[in-house]
C-alpha cells in the first residue's frame, strides 16, 4: 500500500485525533477518547505511542505487553502490533517517523550506519522531548510567519531526543564499544556541560592519568574531550535558542562560557552562523 494512503487511512479511522506532520515525522494527538479496532497491523514507519490517562494492554510480535500511562512504547518497522480487543483509549500521543528519516539521523548525529532498532520497552519522555513535541504542535496550530522553518528544526530535535531517551541498539552499541573509564568521563561531561573544560578533573573521573586519558578518549569517541564538551554545549545552545525566551548573554552564562563573545565565536565556528542568526532563522 502507498505510504501516504496508509497514513491517511490511519488518520481517518482515529476519529477525534489531530494530525501534524512535516518531512518524515507525523504527530497524532487526541484530547478525547478514540476507539481503536481489534487486531494487529504492521507498517514500515517507526511508531511511538504514549497513552496519557491509563495503561493499555497490547500485543507485539505475539507477546502481550503493557503501554504504561505517561510513557512511550516504541514499535519498529514491520513489528506486528495492536490490540487483542476493541478498546477506547482516552487521550494519547502517537509519533510516526519514516524509516529513512530516522535512520538518516542516527547516521548523521550518532555516526552509526546500522539501522536503528528500539527495544520494545516503555520509556519516560524527557523534559526536552515534552517541550519539543509541545512546541511542534503549537507551531503547527498557530501557523505564524516562519512556522515551517520551526517545524523542520523541531522535527529533527524530536528524533534526536527520542533516540537519546529510549533503549536502542545505537546507544547500546556506543556504550558497549566504549571502555568503562571513558564511559564515566563521557557521562560526567554530559552531566556537567555547564562547567568550563577541566582536563585534570575529567581525567580524575576516568581514574586515568591525563596523557593516557586523552589518547584513550580520542580512540573511543573520535574526538578530544574538549571538542566533545563543545559539541554538547552547542547542541544545548541550539535547543535553548529555539525556546526563544533567553538572551544570548544568558545562554553564554548558563553554558559556562567566560563571556558572550567567546560563546558567539565558538557557536559561529561550528554552525557557520551566529546564535542570533540561528534564532532568527527559526522564526
């Protein structure tokens, strides 16, 4: 069946649900009860389902599972999933993502050429993910000038955050390949991104001398710890700029830069535009 026709048919069946889409991402949200038919189905899109008011019993690839209230259950392309009896689900969020769209991001952002596979385990959406989905829906509803650009940026960020928040082969592969000493340092940098780079302190977390640490970090991560920290700061800056409620000066301070000019210079070096230009391009 044609992909677009399948999604159109899906929307037509889910009476009472609102549909928002851009590129390879679709968000279906219902603020009322929607009747779901009995039976299983499969398709080539990733599907991530979150019931908002109650648990939902489902079948996936012959196994009985529970979609927990307020948590996201991911389904991979061609997973045979559905309900064993007709049910009414009161308030839910469903995200459909094109297989190619998702895999392109895992390749580009996480430097992975293996197809993305989620574990069929419920996961709690991060605060970032909740915000990004809400902003995506708001932009789709208000249709203010520049909303198309906002939608494109937000769709990409939603995909990245879904991979970060869930259990999947991409993150497991990265952690499995990383030695424990470097994994400790990576997690330390991710949790303390707002601090200035300190080689001595980061090496201490890894329990290695700094010279051995630098060599091992580069071999495991593919960049220096300082560059990795900068990458984290830039990604955080992009998300914060899209929120639109903080000045560039505030961002520089929160991200641990010594000055606004240092932050702007670093941002432009990596993104080819200034933070202000990035923020304006999203509106």
